[in-house]
């Protein structure tokens, strides 16, 4: 009897530990990203998100792991979300366009033209369709962090489309690269963390990246020419994302807390982007690089090339891609109409 009672007690203790241990584990979440802590706006905005969320949900504990400190490489973060190695990540969504071509919509050349224009898409029909598509692929997009960027070169002076013939160029997205291939350039796919090293080794001539990455990853140390500011060829979505499985496991009140915290982080992030551009321009100039903005004439030339190459290829890649592209354009039109009502 005593042995039987001890066995029952042991089972009860194990069950209690399992139930409450599992419950506590659900309150432990991690955010992984590849950039430097405190320096990069993506890291700073993530910290604002965490502080805001914990003020609303004190039982939810979230840790931030910058510079790939969890051992998850930049290009592996999507798979890590799916297999449960991490609950939340921040990365450019075009990193996974080789697996999910429709996500090239987050880095199409010259559209959106500015981060302000990208913000017009928030809450639009495009935003709804995009979120629905992402959830079908296992991820829920929490924030609307669009970053502007520029183009930098190790040695050759760069400008309009004709200046890239013969160069090795990093854009980060295969569909974007289709445009450079048409111009006679050789594309290279790599995360932004590898740009500086590749330039230093002489295997990369030019690169597109965000203002944030140019500075926080010290890419400016390897370049002599930079097209920064003015009209943008590079505007890309780098959001905070959560596993759809984890998201769907939250209660309605918890989801509301996550969304409210994301809104606060969104506001701070958007405010940071003008400063990011100013800092990038000053940093490149101090390093001795020749820096200038993209002219309207150059931007128009890029639009013609993009429409004939990357935009066309994207729309023809799948029915979902065509729907997302057309919805983006229509949402821009609708947002302009709303602003004038």
C-alpha cells in the first residue's frame, strides 16, 4: 500500500510539474536577429516592443538575441521559426524568397519608392492579403518595419542602370537580381552580414542594403562610392515575426497586447529612419566615400528597367504573386484617395 501510495504521489508530482512547467515555458519567448545590439534600429525597436508587451503581459518573458547569438544563421531563421528553435525573429523577408518566391514583394526595385509610401500600405487590402499569405506559410507578421537603403560600390562609380554592366552586385533577392542580370551584371545572393567581407576580398563590387546595415555592419569601410538618399531603388520589409503556431496559441487578449506593443514599436521605428539616412550619409562621407542622392532621371530609368524585368517576372511567377502585386498598386491608389477625402 505504502509503495502504491508513493507511486501515485510521484505520478501526481510529475503531472503537476509537467502541466505547470509547460505553462511557464509558454511564457518564455525568444527574439533572434543578426544585427548589433542598441546600434541598429531593428534591435532598438525590438526592445521597445518587449518593454511594452511586458507592461501589458507581465507573465510573458521575452529575451532578445542579437548578432545570431542563438547559433541560428541569418538565412536559417525562417526554418527556425517553423521547427520551434525560436518563437520570434527579425529579418528581411526577401531572405526566404528562394523558398517562397511571392515574398519578393517585400523587395521589388523602386516600389515602394520611400518608407513613407510603404507606410500607406499599413491596414490596406494589400496588408490583409499579405498577412493571410504569410500565415499560410507558418509566420505571422507583427510589425510594419520598412527600411530604405541605397547602393554602394567598392571601386567603380555607380549611378543609372547602365553603370552596372560587368559588376558583381548583391541585392539579396533573386527576382531583384533578374533586373541586374538584364543589365549585364553578375548577381550574388548573401545576407547583409557578408557584404563587407566579400567586398574586402574583392569578390563583390556593389551592394544594395538598408541604411541601418550599411552603418551597423561597417560596410562603409569597404566602399568608395555611395548612392544614398533622394529616390530609392531599395525599400524593404524587415518585420518582427512570430511563429504562426505560437501566435495561434495565444488568447484574444494576448494577441491584442502583442498588437498594441507592436504599434508603439512601429511609431518609434518609423521616426528612426530619417535619422538612419542622415547618419549613413555622414558616415560614408567621413570614411572618404563619394556620396550623392539618386536623381529623378536615374529613378525614371530604373522604373523602366524594373517594369520590363523584375516586376514582370514577379507577376508571372504565380497567381498569388500577381494578386499581391496588383493589390499593392491598388492599395497605393486607394490610400491616395483616402488622403484627399
